[in-house]
C-alpha cells in the first residue's frame, strides 16, 4: 500500500493526523507540527520574554503534545487542545519562579478602572507590543485572563498564587497598559501638533 505524501497529508482531517501520529507515522507528526506551529508560536510569544524563548517553549510544548496525544479524545478542536498545552507549558516554565514574591516597583500605579475606549484606538500589533512590555507576572495574568479566558481561581491554581494576587496582578497590568496608552496618545497628539 502506498503511503501518503506530505502534500496529501496537509489535507488530512484532525482524526487522520492523530491516528497517524499515534501509529508512529513520522510524516503525520511533521504535518501536525507544520499545521499548528505558526499559531502556537504566537501563543508562546505572548508568554516569553523574547523570540528564542518562545521557540523553546513551543518545542517543549510540542514534545508534550506528542507525549499526551493518546489522551486527546477527538472531542472539541485539536488546535484548542494543543493551545492549552502550550499555555500550560509556558506557565509551568515561569511558575518555577517565586511568582508570589515578584515586585516590579510599580505599586504607585492607580488601580482605577481602565478606559476601554483607549484600547479601541490601538491596532492589534500595537496592543500586543504593549502587552509584551509588561513584566512577566503582569503579562501572564493579563494573557490568561483577557486573552485565554481563564478566571482568577483557574489562574491562581495554574500560577500557584492566591486569587487576590491574580486580581492584583491583572489590575496592575491594566494600570500599566493604561499609563502606556495615555503616554502614547499624548506623544502622538504632541507630534501632530508640532507639524
């Protein structure tokens, strides 16, 4: 029986890819990796301090994906399942740090509500760049809460901290982002006024 080439594998269903990977078919493993690597790299990049670290997290995440693939029950999306593994891989990497002990010297930031309209004026690239500038603890909680949709109880369990710490980190992340957005708007306005 002739084996499928990579070009035909790219059109394989999730079920066919998973079954091929579980059977040890190298081409199915490569195809699964190729299909999801770019999107998973973007997920890892949100948690990493730089691109090389994001690549390492993604590689470690895919190792876990292949190790745990037999546990995927074909219920729900394979991509969503892989994404959760990537997020947990990134968080476990940073959890080794004493998250509860982190101090960023930004306690002076007001914990007032963030103006939702300020974020509306930013493009996705600009917003992601600002999020990437957040200190690790703030960035992780913000990503988990605002982007991944976890609640504070889930975040606290993942990070090994209290729910109040999760709430505080999110509030400080929002304050930090608000301050950066306000500063950017002031600089943009000043730049336009000088022309």
